[in-house]
């Protein structure tokens, strides 16, 4: 299937499993690269169970071709080296040392293809005292500091962000590094090694909290939905639920008071300045919620947004995906009679495209190997010896 995106013409070998690496190559695929998903013969763990209709695999591996290779066998490693000879990008997210043991690390593949851009995503990085530890999103969120300040301030039990931000951020950073390396290769002709980790990706997103600590020594604490530097900037209760409102400057404070029909509130000596609103935020919350309780979330969102103050309802996932704004922006792409969130980028000349649904295990094994120069007999031998596989009919 021909692609026309910004990365059209680039071939990616996606030797990843579960989420972080797969997210990286999904971004590249949506941008037009030909991504070949390489799985063990048993398939990626996220393909799930046959009796469960939801397959996590599908939502980070659409837009890719899929093959199976036993990379732990000498014959399978030979197949991978042959594929790498003509590839532009290689992505893997195994523990450090796994790919070297198979003879498929950057040093080995760069000797075959000096133009290859090789990206590794791991839990803790390729160096350092924790390099050999298993890494998971939850562990990265905990060790980065994020879990120490996420959640209800009245609770003693730590909370994660629920969204796997360490995995997703690491994949996004890896894609960014790969694109930087592609530009470098365009100007110099040489490939290079790109590396990131879940821990660093999570720590990089503690930008405000790290900044506060490095500047003042303040250790961030749980704050619920409240912003650390502005008030009101949080979830507030209405007659029938909650809304969020963000007042980040004095002008917006005045506009919020107008929207709530509380002109005297703007000059209340307890709330008239940003510092006072932070100091007295509990009293401010009580005052605002006493007003908001008089009507519904929908009513207040229309009133407050009408005054130019950032606000919105707290949607569940179904409401979010059907929101008119995301619908207008075509956030959901349809392919093979299924809908998928797309990579949220708009390029005027080379638009992001979702043109291929998730592949069956080994669906493109024969096609990809034939294009790499394996004849039919050679492919048959690889299938029969259990080095590669084709879809089960």
C-alpha cells in the first residue's frame, strides 16, 4: 500500500513489544513511513486473549505491516540482518544487552548499513546502575517523582496518572530523536544511535515541579486538580457535576467574576490579587462553588467560555471522543470499518494518514521477505523450520 506522508520512502523495522517502542513507530507510520512490525512467533503480549474483543495491540500497531521472526535463533538473526541492510530505521525496546546477544545491536547492524538510524527505548537507559532492571511505566512514574504529587491531597495512598505517560513520552521522544537523526543523515549521509528511557521521559515531564525544587527547594505535594501557581485553576462543583476553570492572569479573574455575575468578587480583599487567591484558595473554592451550585455544568461552561475564560466539562472517554471539537478536527480515523485515534498532527502538504488497520500475526511475512530477496523455497524452509510464520487460517 503506497503512502504519501512526510516520511514516505522511509522503511522502519519495528522490533518492539508492548507500548513505548510501538508508540514510537506508530507515530512514524502515521507520518508515512513503511513500518514493519516484527513479532515473535507467539505474537506480541498485547494481542491479548482470543475471547476478549479488545486488543491493546490494535491501537498502537495499526498502519503497520506485520511479520514474525524468531530473532533468538541464528537463522532468525540472519533474516533480521538481511532486512536491516536496506532499512532506514530500526526501533527496539528490549532490556539492554538483549539485542547484542542476538547480534542485532547498533554496532552489528551499522557495519551492514552505516546509514541506519537505530533507536533503543528501555526502562532506565543503556548505562547507569539500573540499566539491567526491568522497566515499567508505573515504576518510572514512581521513581521520577510524579506519583508523590499526583492525586487527592487528603489521601495517603499514592496514585499514578492512570495514562501511561512514561511509556508514551518515551515513545514520542524516541520518534523526535529519530527525526532529528534523519535530518542529520540527509546532510551527512551517516546514521546514528538514538536512545531514551522511561525514567527520563517521565522525569522530563516534571517540568514545573523540578523547576520549583531547583529554584526554591520546594518539594511538590499532592494538590488534586489545583495548579501550583494560579487560582482558581482546578475542578469546581456545579449543580449537576464538575467543570474545570483556569484563571492564569488578572484579566481572566475579572472576566470570571463577570460570567458568574459577581462583580464585587473581583475586588474582594481576600481574592483581588493572584497571591491572595493562592493563599486563600480554600475560601475561594467555597465561594465559587456556592455560586456554581445554582446551575448546571453546561450552563456555566457556556457563560464562562463566553467571557473568554478557559473552562470545560469533565468528560468521560465516550463524551470526549464524540465532542464536537474532536469530531470537527477528525481526531478519529476510520479504516477497515473500525475507528482509531490518529496521531494529532496537521501537516498542510503531507497530511497524517491512517490507511491500514492492525495486521494479523505474520500477515505480511511472505511479502516482506520476498521483497528482501528471499525466494519462495527459502521462505517455505524458514516457515517449516519455525524461524518465521504465516497467518493461521
